[in-house]
């Protein structure tokens, strides 16, 4: 790339005078920064949404000395210089911000790169890959959406680290009170462990949540998702901007687990009295790749009760909380498992041991207890294999009756019922990347396209399509859903025909890669260099072969053929339908 010229030497932002530099100068400063796998983090010449080259006057802003600010809310330009495009802010020294450090937008933001120590009250990041090389000290660190990623080297000191679908990488937790991922684990921490030859190696592992938000955050900032998951609401940013805290320090008994012993013994007592335990000698739930278990056993002449949680889907994390009836002691274990399910390394201690590793075990025990008690087995579970029971319950988050309610008077296709049963047995997102059946009855997402009843009643959403929020839906052009094509609603634009029917969609899922949805087109693309097989992919392929006599797709071209067949049959008709409601139609790449 030809070296870009800078429009001027210095520029003021948030009351600080920065040196204006181009990509080549930025590359000399940040080009060799690495993650915890010794892979380089930044390529400022990559021409992606992170560092695009289609904007006029692209620049980096550089602070060569320590910087102090009241607030630092990143933006791509300023009122004084609206004609520039700020790709990132680079601080060679320390960054001290009194109130808030914040990105610009969840989709896109300038990158934040600090080589020294970062200190603030609240820090809210997303929209790019950010790097804090000299440690971070704050009250609350929050991140959201998968267009962002954060690397923190050095010490992390924070009351709360919260992420909602954004990856955080940390070198070490020096003084951290609570780690919370809104969904799957999105936080990674480096640990020094002993290798098989006795040498000490550094490994990076996903770290499970240590609390619920309500254990440490003021209730006024918490919202509940449709599935009961606690997330931060939209009102916390105004508090962040004032440099105030969203934390409730009066909840110390909760976030310090001061009464865990009594709480744990009560959980053991309640679970031990259930009919399910007495009948089966264990209580177990498999939900979306996670296994929650209560069991009792004898070991070396002593009796134990154990509450455990195992997070699959490639994470390989298991937490175990054990009560020894003979010694009256509690043992807490955090384990990371190999591909065979055996521990690679583990942390073991008693209930009074310091360290956030034991907090995540305590949280998992409480969460598992709640799930075991709230998902009590229905008698129909014992008849799962009975063909006369059309609507059997499964050990998962919703029954077939609950799932079918969103279809109204439409009868579920037999192929979809079969897929439902497989999904419930093995767990969503465990057999085809980012795919899972969902319940969506209010049509909130579809109504964002058009509020006209004819439009939103012409679709039934039934599954998540990818990791960024796209969804699959039946387009209701026939009273029989077997004759209705599958469309995808893109989370960032675009409504496209994907498959002629349910079975065609199931065949597409065997490629084991999420669908990419743009305004102009939707497609499946598996990059062999970065592909990681889902844990239940083989079982899914075998199931598809047995049920439908279909071989798993092996190439992107095979997937294109299925999508193109659906497009040739329904695309023009769909476009004409969308145009009726003034929905803009993209230009397909093959037109």
C-alpha cells in the first residue's frame, strides 16, 4: 500500500493534543504486538471493517506521554475535523481517565491501544480489537457484541468484568471480584501449569462466570432475557458517563459467598429428598451442551454428595462441589478436560480458600441446583422412545408443545419434529455451527422490517442462524409447511431464500458452518484453515444419513447448489412480496 499522507501534524481530541500519524507509522508501533499465543494482533493494512482503506484521510492519533482525561469516548472524527477518519488511538504511556472510557459503536469503533497502564472508573468496549498492555484498574469493565475483542496484559484489578458475546483475554487476575459472561464463556485467562515432563507452561483457558449480575449489580441496571438470563440494561451508560458505579456494595454477603456452607448443605439436603434421586441415584440435565448433575457415591470408604456442571461445546470445563458426609468438609474443584473428558489440570481447595477460581465453582453449584429443581422431570420423559407419545418432554429448555406453540394452526413438518428431538438430545450449537431451534412468539425482530400485519404474519421464526443474531423462518406461502421455503433474516440487513424446505435446510447444516448474511446475499462458507469441528457433528451426520439417506456436505459449492436451487424457485417471488412493503431489495452477486 502506498504510504498515506497525514492532513496535519496534531489534532485535539477530548482536550488532549495528539500527534497525527498514518498507517505505516502506526505499524512500527503496534505491528509486533502479540496475543497470548504469540500471534500478532494488528495488521493495519488489512482493509477490513477494523482498518478500512476506503475512507478519506484515515489516521491514527498518537499520545507519546502519559495522558489524563475526564472522559474518553472514542469517535471517528471531531466537529473541528469532520473530514478525517480515526482508525485508532495509541497511547505509548499511561492512560488515566476520571470517569469513562468508551468505544464508539458495537459494530465499528476506532481501536484503543495503550502500552502503559490504564486506570479509570468504568470502561465500556466493543467494535474493534483493543489492547491494554500495561494492565487495567477499574470499577467495571463491560464489553458487548462479537465485533469486538480485548487483550489485557499485566495486572487486572476490577470489581466487575462483564461481557455479552465479546471475547476478553487476560494475563492475570490480580484483584477481581466478579467475572460474568452473559451467555457462553467469553473470558479467557492465562495460567501457569505443569506439563507432563514437569516443565511449567502457560496456557489460556476460558473462565466460567463467578456470579450472576444480581449478586453484585444494582437491580435497576439488570434486565431479564426471554430465557431468564440476566443482562445489563440500556441505562447503565448514563451512569458510566457520570463516573458513578452500577455496583451495589451492600450485597457483599452475596458476592463474597459468606453463607455458602449453609447454602450448599441445604441444596444437598433438598436434592437428596427428591424422588428422582431415589429412583435413579442421580439427577441429570443436558441443556445446550451443558450437563448439570447431582450424584452421591462412596470413595475410599467415605460417602460423598456432588453437585457438578460440565460445559461442553468445545470449552471442556467442569466444576465440582463435593460434601464429605464423614468429614463434614466441602471440596471445590475446577477442571479443564481433554478430548476424552479426562482432566488436563485442575484447581482444588476448600470452601474458605481465597481466589476467584473457587468463586466460579460456588456459582456453578448454585446455578446447577436451580436448574435441577426448575427442570423437574415430567413423567413423559420416561416415554421418550414411545412412538405413541407425539409430544414427549426432553431434558432441555423447552418441550415440543412449547416449541410448536409459535406455529399456531400450522402443523409441524415431520422433518422439523425429528430435528427438534435431535437438537434436544445433543444441544443447540453442538452439531452445526451457531444453529439452534428457538421459541420466538412475539415477532419482535420481524416487525423491525415492517409493522404491517400481512408482512409479519407471513413468517414464522424457528431457529437461530448464526452467532450475530440472524434467524431462520418459514415463509408461509402454503398451508402445508412442507411446501414453504426457508428464509433467513439478517441481523444487519437482508432477507433471503435459503432452502426449499426443512430437509434441504437440514442438509445445509451438515456443512457445519454458520450462514453469512449480507444485505445483498446469503451464503455458506467454510474456511478449512480456521474450521473447528463441532463436538456432535459426527453424530449429526450419522443421524442425517440414517433418517434422510443424505450424505454430509463436504464443499461450499455443494451448499451453494442447494441455496441456488431455492433462489431460482422462490427469489423473484420473495422480492416482489418484500417490495409491496417498501423493503429495499439488495443486488445479488450472481445477477
